[in-house]
C-alpha cells in the first residue's frame, strides 16, 4: 500500500494546485475595468451644502478678513464617478452681489467701490483639469480670463478646493486703490497706512456621497465575501 500512496498524494496535489489557479483566473476575469480610485469608491455630488469662502488681507501686517458668497450656480459635466471625473469641466458662476461679511457697511463698500470699479457682476470659473490633488481653473473677472492653479482633497465626505488669487492678474489695481481710498480712515494701523492687499485665498467645499465601485455584473467591489464561498478546494471531490 505504501508505494501506491505516495504517487496518489502527488497527483492529488497537482490537481488541487491547477484547480486553485483556474479559480483565481476566473475571479479576476470577472473584473472588466479598473477601480474608480485607489479606495475602490466612486462619488456623487450632493444637491445642497456647498460653500464658498474667501480671505482677504488688510494693513501692512496682513490681518485677515473673511467672508462668503451666498449665491452661486454650479454646472457639472459629470455629477458622479471618480473625483477627477466630477471636477472635469465643472463650471461655476458667482454673483458678486451675494458677498457677505460680518459688517453690512463693509459689504456695501466692497460691492460699490471694489466690484463696481472692477466691472465684475459675476465671477465665472471653469475647471480645466484635475489630477492627483492638483489642477487648473480658468477664472473670468474684469473682462479678463486667466488660468490659475488649485489643490483639492477629501475631508469627511467633502471635496475641498483651495486656490490663491492675485487680483493684479485681472488688472485689479484700480479697484483696490479705490477701496483703499474709501477705507483710508478706518483701515489704518500704527504706521498710518491704509492697505488692502491684492491677494485673496478662496475655499470651495462640495459635499459628496460616497458609494462603492461595482463589478461589471453589478456586485459590490468593496464587500468582503465569505472566504468559504471562494475556496477553490471547497467542492473538490476527494
């Protein structure tokens, strides 16, 4: 019996090895596309909860002043998919009349003496590209269009875009000088200078709904299956 047992065990081992390889090949052949992103998820833009905040700087030592835009129009080319797919071709129109700070008098002066001179009833933007956390956005203000870089990240199911604007690229010097003149009495510090800086930081937050990416048959990519169900030796007849 012993001389026969060793060849039988050897042949059984080869059979099980080939069965395992065949099962693995079938498993991977079921997946016809790559993951939507490294985490195996796709995203959908929510219809509400978007916010646009800005931070400007005043005085010689650059004290920050922040506010928001309360109104906007968002047109997306792709409302779901990977983050890069959603951002691609995304367009935004912001009416500057919707600017809001903590001071109503300040709001009036910004609308009148800055945006009025800046000739910008709307700020229009279109995302040009997005890849690996960075991209470019085209912004139109003061009848001029310029491309500027931005960064993006996901924080608690919120897509956060950050960009730094130099308003001199949109010929904003006259509008800034007009605002500085209007604020001369109120916006001076110990050196006696009134100064509103031309740089502005903008943050846009877009709420997302995260869903698992799917296989071609509609099954959930991220759901862990029962290991026993995928065991290639489970149904081998010994």
